[in-house]
C-alpha cells in the first residue's frame, strides 16, 4: 500500500508554507488548551496530586521521597504559575499539566504534518492522543508527566527537522531538551540511549564532525543541570555518593520496582487493559500499520527519523510493562504518545487512495473514546468489577474518579477537608493516610485550618514515616479525642485495628475504646 510519508530529507519542511503550518499548530494548541482547561480539577486534590499542590506552595524542589521523585523542573514551573493573577494556588498548579498537555498535542500534530502528506492523518493521530484516557486524566490533575511529554515531542520535532535539513544544530538542541527532561522526570533518561546510538552512528557512518559528540554531552549536562546540581548539593552536604546515586536513580524505596525483571501474565494483562482503555476505538488498529511505517518507511532517507521513534516506543512499552507499582498505568504515558504518532502514520497509509467518506469515518472514530468513558463507571459498577481500591473516601466515588479522565467540578477533596475541620473537637488528633491528608495539608498551608486540632502526618514532615505507637498517642487515647479517616488495614495503625473499637463521627471515625475479648472491630 502506498504511503503518504513526506518524501524525505531532501524535500525540507520549508517546502510547505511555514505560516500555514504555524496557523494549524496554533489552532490545534488552542483547541487542546480549551479541552484541558475546561476539564481540569478546580481545586485541592488527593494523594500525590495534592502533595504537588502543597510542594508548589512551599517552594519545595526536593520533596521527601528521594531525588528520583523530586521533579525539580516541574516544580519550578508550578512555582512560576503561582504568579498568575487569578484563581487560587491549587488551580494554578493544576493548570501546569493542562498547558503542557496542550503543547504535547500541538507538537504531535506538527510532527505528523511534517512526516505525512495528509492533514487528515495528522488529525486522526492528534485526536487519538488528546482523548486518550490516561493522558487526558493527567492533563486534568497536578501532575508532572505532561511536561515530560511536551519535551519528548519537542525532541522528536528536532529529530525530524534534522532529517529534513541535515543541520547538526537540531541534534544539539535535542540533547538540551533531553537534559531538561531528566530534570523533570527520570523517564527522559530512557530516551538518552537512543540519541547516543544515533549520534555515534552518524559520527561513524557519515563522518560527522568529531566535535558533535562532546558538544552534545556538554549541552545535555547544561539541560540536566537543575537535577545534577541537586545531586551535587546532596554529596556536598555530606551524603555518601552511593546513597545519593541510589536516591537519584530509584528514589527512597523503588529500587526493586525499577530493577524488576519478572514480567508475568498479571503485568501483561494489566498493560493490555491500560492501553485498551486509552484507545477504545477501531481506529486504534491503524497503529499496527504505523509500526510498519516507523520501521520500514517508504521514502528513502526517513529511517533516520522514524526508526528512533519506533525504538523509543518499544523501550517505553517495556518500561511500563515491567514497572510493577500501584500506579503502573501512569508510566505508559510516553508510550501512549508514541502510539498516537504511530496511529497517525497508520492513518496516512490507510487513507491513501480512499475517498472523503473514509476520512470522515476515521476522524469520527478517533473522537469516539469520550462516548465510551461516559457510561463506563455505571457499567463497571453494575458488573461488580473491582478497581482494586480497598476503601471508599468521603466525597469521592471510586468508579467515576478513576474511569472518567475529566475532573471539572470535582470539589470532593475540598469538601472532605472542610467537613473534617468542622467535625473534629478541640484538642483532637486526626490520623490520616497519604491520600486523605493532602487536601487537609493544603488548608493548613493556606491558613484555613484550626490551630487547636493536630493532624498526623504533620505538614512539612518527612514522607513515609511509620505509624505512631500507642505511647505516641497516649493522651488523645485517654481523652477520647483520637480520630482516623479509615479504620482499614493499610490506612490505619495495625495495633489500633487490633485492640480498639471505632464509632462513626461524620466523615471520620473516633477511636471509641479498648475492644473487649471477642468483640469485632468496626469497619466502614
């Protein structure tokens, strides 16, 4: 089947009127921006998203989970967004993901327009990404990943521009962008081997200037300078080099997950479900055609641009597949972006020689996923399927929260924290978990919390601290003023669940007293 791939590097992108491409890019950017700003969460959030909001308020570039989870570039951007002259801090932090998600979508459109001859194919691939579940969801929350994908797609644009023009400046720019990507998230380090191999191959096969390799290394270090300076600071502060490098590569507790080599049926099954949720439409089959265009492009000279994209897709798919953490689905986000690019290339091949009706059908099917997501919570709930969540949180419906990518109007975390503030008596101590405590911390940081009520974990304290002991909680236990969010294993100290009873108190549970022999414990 004939391919509509751009005829190759000898016909530069400049042959297409740059003003027209620029206008198209701005239209796509604006459309994606409208979608994501319209569906972004309006305020405080749960879990890691809420932690990001608190860190932005506190100007905290390090966090408390190890350097690999510090994401300093993202937080510098989020801190800069606090200067926007509207809305409150939480919303402005959420907007970072929306803005960079829109940039990612615009970059993918431009990339596909440069690689293909059919605007419709670029539209199909771009829409497929814009409404992909996990990508869209992470454009609606305070999250780091869309900054990574904006930089990844900018790297790919540099690659394509190099293939078009042969100018080494594009490759050098690519290395700066990848360094910035590492300062944002260590996922960008997965791209680096591909770029190094490409550069070495070019130096050997095409006899490029030998200065290109060291120049690329220097520029990469400059781009990664934010992260590298944090590593150097930790070493200079007296930390051992080995401990700092472990923290920089794995964080405080994820070495086993990063180095996991066992990929069983469970991980594969979950990966297929995650990817299926992102592309629940027949048009996704065009990605298979696109893989052929990546590895065997019809136009001479294009392998230098397309094969690295195919290599990145394989690397990021394998990474997401092997990374056995509870939020494993988030680590497929780069692969989702790359699949959307392959889908656009596949649409280019498929639409070659076909009429307008096929084009309309392809675009309509690409836009189908939101209609699939809309009834999904009701369908999954009616089928009795579990999402693997062990407890319910007040003001958060588990099914709609996880299965709808949009978060517009979700005031659940703020309502929960406000209700908790109203419920607790003077002198109370609340035990919360990492998910529920974040909107409470946000109220504390914005001076909307009561000074006569204590919360564990404390605002600004170390992350992943052990649960307090009976000795630590002796006073609130004696006075009957100890409260918990969820008397459920994993979200409450085990010794409390074993020895004490609980009674409902609004959206919380009060530790009522010692359990009598044989008395069952209260559960929500």
